């Protein structure tokens, strides 16, 4: 049984989620200590406990330590089974992070799956649905599986209540990803999702983005949602190039002017375009695990974050196959698994 130190590197919940995903995929049992040791509230919180219980369900796993606040957990997986699943976090915890925990195993299962997840869909410090659907999943589908996700109802902090509906057609083998160049820019567009808030907020956000990035009106759109339980706002800029689609987002919050929300995204987009890299900061971290399951691949990104290097370390502990990092310039890095 592998022993994982949950306090290593970045020391957050991603260590647990990566361990759960690889344990299910590779059939390797593990125990983890010091879960989320660096956080203000260490141990399993509701969204992490939901991930443990969901993983245990689809892998018919034997689990010890699956309790709120627990800092130690053991997980012994059995065969992963596709099928119909519904998991509710019970809070505004991130459904997208829960989905990314379950997806690696389900996209390699023997049968297809349909998964409904309830909780938060637009959370600070987690990939919002727009990023998941337009940046992350196209790369997963490029590897062989057919995964489709629908946002049934947005869920924001603190109300939660969001719902994702996901179908997964597995692939027996995963094709490697090689994303070394961005290629020619095809399209840039901005989208605003607004729930139970005045429409002028979306108009102001799109006005800032349109002017700053010189986008025509035809590339600016907004969606007014009435299904969410609580108010919320997500601003997205989608950059489609020949080699990849990247998505940059910011969430509105009480007291933060719409113009500042929009400018957060504008700055992220400018940094990405100036660095001339294909894979952005967040995507670089999230495609590591699929790359490891494929067994090989490479991509060019910016300097790796602590979150990324921590994720690499956990993956390497399960696979015994290290990633290599080659710094091409002060602002670009090639990540490879050979």
C-alpha cells in the first residue's frame, strides 16, 4: 500500500483527489496522512469527503477514515464500474473538482456512464464550468473518450445548488497529447453568465473586455440565468487557436465592481498571449494526470506552479515514471512524459 504525505508541496486537496483518481485507475491501494495540513481548516471538508465517497462508490472501494475533519484515510479500490450515478456535495463545494476526480477512472471503464453532480459549479479557486467544458474536455476527447457535460443549473458560493449532467463514453486506450505550439489564432470571444443580478453588470463587463481586447460586438455575449438558487456572475474569454482552446475566467463577488472583474480576465488573456505558450497556467496542472494515464506526451507552458509540481510528485509516486521539465526561456517550459 502506498503512503502519501498530504502536507507535501502545496499541501491542499488536490493531493487527495489525484491519489483517489490514480488509485482507481491503477488498482493501487493507498493511505494518506496530514490531509490538507497547510489549510486553515485541515482534514476532510464536505467537498473532499464527497470525492472520497463518490470514488468509493464507483470503485467499490474499502475505505477507512472517511469522516469530516479526518486527516488520515486509507483507500483500497476494486474494479471500477460505469453506470448511472448521482452525487451531491451538500454544500457549494466544487462539482468540477469532484468530476475531475472521477473522470479518469470512468473514461477507462468497460461501460459508459452518466453522472449527475450537485453543488457548486462556479467556485473561487476551482475551475468553473466554462473552463471545464471548453478548455479541459476538448483535450480529453482528443485522447479518445467521448465526454459531454451540460450545465443544468449554476451553483455559486455560498448558496450552491448547481447541477452538472455528464455522459462518458470510455476508450480502451488513451492517445498521448502533444501540445507544443498554439498555432494561428482562430477566434477570441467573451461570454458573461449572470444569475439574479442587474443586466447592466454584464454590459459593463463586456464593454471593458471588448475595448481592451478590441473585440467586435459579434464576439461579445451574455446569458441571463434564472435557475440558480443564489446570485452569481462569471466572466469568460475563450481563445481558440489551431492547436488548443484556452479559457480565462473571473467570478464576480459582492463589493467588487464589474470593471475590476472584467480587468482580471483581460490581464490573464494579455499575459497568455504575450508569453506565446499554448497551455495556460491552470490547464498545465489539470492535464498532467490524463497525460500520465496515456503513458507519454508533452506540452509547452509557463513556469510550473507549486500546485503543478506537487501534482507531478503524487503522480510519479503512483506511476514510478517521472515527468521532465525543460525551461526553454525564462517564461516558457516544456513538460514531457516519455
